[in-house]
C-alpha cells in the first residue's frame, strides 16, 4: 500500500498513511505495556516453572528442577490429585455456565433493545451487578453477611435452599432425565451469579443489535415475514459475530474469576506456600488448557458466523 504521495514536490503522508499512523498511536500504550512490563514477567514465569527457588536473607537462588526441569509439571499432572480434580471441576463449571450466560445476556439485550418508557433505566439496572460486585461489595458477598441476615429474620439457609429447590419440583412434576433436571436446577439456583456475569455481554449484544439496519426488517415485513422468521433470518445471523466475541470473553472470565478454585489454589501455592516453581507450572498447565478450549470453541463458532459484506 502507498503510505506516501507527492504534493507540491514534497513527499507527504497519504490518507492511508495517516490512518496507519493513527492506528499505531492507538495501540502504542498496549505495545509499551506488553513488551515493557508484561512480556518480561511471562518469560520469568516460564523460567520459574522449570526451576526450584531457594529463598535466603540476601535474595533467592534458582536451581534446575529434576527430570530435566519437568519435575513440577509431572507432579501436577501425575502426582497431585487435587490439581487434576480442580482442573476438571473448573472446566465442567465453565461448560455449564457459559451457555447460560450467553443465552441470558442475549435475551436481556433483545428485551432492552425494544422501545419503551424507561429504557435507559432498564439498561442501567442490568449493568448494576457488574459495578456492585466489585471491591468492597464483593468482599461482603463472599462473607457470611447473607447468612447472618437470614438468621436474624428467622430463616435458615436450609429453609431458603428447600424453598428454591428446583430439582425436587422438576423431579416430581416432570419426566425429564436426571441430567437435564440437574442442569436446570443449577441454572435456577445460580441465577444471581448468571446475572452478575452477564453485564458486559449484554452491552456487547445490545451494540450488535443496534447496528442492524432497520431497512432489513422493513423489507422482510413487506414480504410477509413473521417476527419469528425475522429473528432467525435477520437478527441471529447479524448478531452471530457478537456470539463469538461473548463466548470467548465469557470463557476467559469464568476461568479467571476470583471465585474459581483453580485460581485460588495457584495464588495460594505461589504467595502463601512460597512455591514459585510449582505454582508457575500449575499456572502454565491451566493456561494451555484454556488456550486449547478457546481454539476449539472459536473454531466451531466461527464456522457459523455471518459477516456482512457491504461491497
């Protein structure tokens, strides 16, 4: 591409060149942060995972780990049963929660995209949980404050659990398989967590819905299409790229959430037990699993993504 052109005998930046410079300036803070701060830490973490650290009063010394440096990786994968169990649990929880978050956020975005009085307030309400579950509020949520509040009102946690026991209701009044009942009951009992995890996804879906041209719906209505047909023929294909974005975002969010037991174990291994080598190896195994899942999910969803070409 031609980034320069001659004007009045002088070589100047063309419009394409100016756009390229603007793009470089836009990503420059990220490049500085990544290569100046983040990348050295990544390299150091990889180095830690193949070594054993000995801390002394003058600092620390790194010595090569056994088994050609693979001691920590072999221990995590073949010896430590807790690590493998927590890894499988994290993957299972992610697989169960991500579809629920995507479905709920898409449904909520579709609702608040409609024209009605108080629409701005409704949109704010759906994003409030993202703000309220940060900082001090998150600490209160993870404490026993809720249980103490229930005890002061004369209700126990068991009473609330029995009141919201969706599994019992479904098993008594439906003939659904046990696996389906378990999935639905977990979804109902965990609706608060789903709402909290859906704030950003709702905004992304809402932006995608608002980018769809109204002329498409007008043309389909003239042709006699129903609302159901408009959804599957227009809305869903046009929003499919946002489904891919939200799926990737939600998977990463679930794997790196503060409530994830795997994240807690890795953090405690490194900073509490002071086992930098073993903790770094656990983190890199966890990272590789996340990367593989993202590649698989991204590859499967991207096959169905519709990209609108204006040319």
